[in-house]
C-alpha cells in the first residue's frame, strides 16, 4: 500500500486490479487509479486465407485455435478434455495450436489429434487468426489478453474463462463467450459450431469491438488521466 500510494497516478489493465487497488485491501484514492489497455499492432486485420492453406483441412471443418505460450499457466492441459467432449458431438471440429513452450511435449502426447503449427512470426499471425473459426483461451491468469484483442481485430471471435483481462475485452454472447467453467465452455463451443448465422454475427461484432481498443483512444485517454491535455 505504501509503495503504490507513493505514486501520483496508477494505470492498470483490468477492472479487477482497479477494484483491488481502490477497495478495502489497498484503499487507494479512486481518482488516482486509471484503467488503460493494450492495442493490437498494425497488420492485425482480416486476411483472405483458406483453412486448407493454413491448417491443411477442408473448409467445412470447424477450426478452434489456441495461440500463445504452451505452458501450464495458460491452461493448455485443459484442451485435450475440451476437445474430446466437443468432438463427441461435432466430429468435424479440429483444434489447432500456435506457439511453443515447456508443456508442448505433454500437450502433444495428450492431444495428438491437434494441428500444431509451432512458432509463427508475429507478422503472420493475422493470417492464422483469419483462417480459424474460434479462438480458445483456457488461461485463468491473464491480466489483459493481447491474443484476444489480436483475434478480434482479425474478425475471430473468442471463448475464454470469465476472469480478469478477457472479461474486459470480450462481450459475452456478442463477439465471443465468457465461460464460468469447462463444462460451459464445451457447451458454448457446441452452440457456436452448429449456428452459422451466429458465427457471422460474432465475426462482425468482433471487428466492431476491436475498434474500441484503438491507439488514438487509449493514448488520448491516458493523456487526459494525467492532465496533459
């Protein structure tokens, strides 16, 4: 409390952090704690890419994508069970994984059916997002979730746990889903797969939501919060 209280202003990346700092635990003055955000780099926009080209699958197959560090804190070891349950009802679903990390070998052993793209250059990620149908984020510890914003900027809806970070970006039931549990996540993925009209609506809403996280808006708000404009 003494450390944080020594600053004139504090900027945080999610509302949970903001509530913690201004709540009973830290009791900082609310007018000193501001909410800010990241923005997606230039180039994260919809690309005309096909599933056969990126994932080696047919266009009618549904691709659920994980992108990020393959590590336990990212919740990747939940993917095998989620895939098994979804696959049982929707046999055309495919899971794809982008990234590397310490849990990679363990995940491949538990989920050999997935498509592993390995490390993908940052400048090429937009093509992967654009070719997928849904991004899945099984992490419960992300303070923001840059991958969520990158995906939305490419028109890719996201399903994530209802935790700090993602819940400040995803509008539940509009451009993705915020799930309270793994069972709910499986259910929502199924709903999404079987409803083409919903998929189209979510993709349009994803692009619209991404506009809120523009560089100009975020920087201008920060400058206002520190009384520089």
